[in-house]
C-alpha cells in the first residue's frame, strides 16, 4: 500500500474519531453502510 493511501486512510479514520468525540450520543453504527468495493 502506498504512502499516500496510508495517509488518506489515517486522515479518514481520524475524522471518525473526531466526529465520535464531537457527537458522543449519536449512534454511528446505525447510520453506517458497508458497500462492496466499486459501488
């Protein structure tokens, strides 16, 4: 995996942490969707 992809994933995951911290009472699992790759 390239450095740029690792950095992008790290920033994305940091966004999850930030949102979970800012909105602790929101049920993030209830609103998430997992789609197969390419969709």
